[in-house]
């Protein structure tokens, strides 16, 4: 059975996401992928690594020759790319044109939709490190946030995600920022949380805080992703106010920089416990 799904795929950008998408989509493009980027040497190296690819001299070549176009550039560069694409002629068969930004929806592609393209925002909810072959494998089973400018565009986006082995999750235009905030809260703030815990462990005399934390944090993360809030353990769940009081005193004395974050996360945990029907009034008094 043939893998060909598109006449020709165009990729705009040469960064991590662009390289992974290009590698994943190359087998599904009848003609060699058409690549465009601002740095010729990087573009040529990307085309060579993929094999089934060529680089375009300008963006108009993509608009005229491709039936699928991915914009994989930074949010700040998106406006200029859209403006350049709108200025060029479109081929006889308007393409499905999408960007991979998490924050943005389809409104910034409106000039291209008005010109006839089907437009969508398709954000892979995963981290890209620059190892394109591994990332192609990780796309299988990954979730992709999809926002289409029309029913047809959303359907095309779903087909593309399925082709990559992913699972499409529809996010409305109005909720794209909320969606992205949730991802950043889970992934980025986790890094900050662990860094704060390391500072406290160093102050306590631990010489390798990351090694000390690793088994605990990995188990907590795995349990959280399996059980949700039901994975919670520790003194707040047990209602152990005396232990919490000693934490607050120790942080105030030996690691005051961590105290605001600890208090904020403890308060958020109490909020969740209260939503579950727990009486947390005595614990809340500790944070007054």
C-alpha cells in the first residue's frame, strides 16, 4: 500500500520542529519536499539529511506547488511569513496550510484563508530536542492540539495528525492561550519547582540534590499522570499541621527564597483537597 498522501509537502523553517516534521512527512509526499528557510547553508544541510527534499528559492514556489504547507517558525517571525505568502500567487489547488505554534490559533493565518487556503493550527504537545529521527517516533501516540478555520480544515488537520501517528485534540480558537498556559504550567513550572527543591536540599547539606530527588519525583510524576490528583501523598493529605508548621519555619530560616513558592503550591493543594470535600480550615490557618 502506498504511503503517498500529498502531491507535494512544503516546510517553512529549519528549526527542530521543522526538521522533525520534514523527516516524518517526506515518505508521504509524491514529489520531493520543498523546503524554505532564511539560511541557505542550513537549508541545504536539511535537504541533504532528508534525501527526498529540495530547497525553494522563495516562498511563492511553495504556494504554487504544494498542497500541504507547514509553517514551523517562531511566533515572532510568523507575521512576516504570512505577509510574504499572501503576496505570492496561489496554485490551482489551494493548500492546507498550518502552523505549529502552541500559543496561537488560526486568526493570524486569516489573510491566507481569505485567499483560499484551508488553514489550521496544529501543535504537537511534546518537547523537541533536535534528534529528528527519535522525535518522528515520539509523534506516534503524541497529542496534537488542532484548531481549524473551517470544518474542512479541521478534518484535513485530523488526517495529517493520524498520518503522523498522533492523536488530534480539538481546541477552540478562544481557548488556545489557556491550552498553552496549562502546558507551560505543567512542564516549565515543574522545572522551577525542582530547582527550588534543589536549593533547599543544598542548604540542608545534600551534595547531590538531583540524585536524591530523582526516584521520588519520577514516581510522583508517573503516579500523577496515571491517577491525577488521587496520586497525592504527604502531610497536607494527612492533615499533619505540625509537620507543615516545621516546614514553614525551616524555609523561613534557611531557604527563604523557596518559601513563597512552597506557600503558593501548598495553598493550591489545599484548594484541590477542599474541592474533593476535605475540611482544610486548620491547615489554611498555618498560611494566614
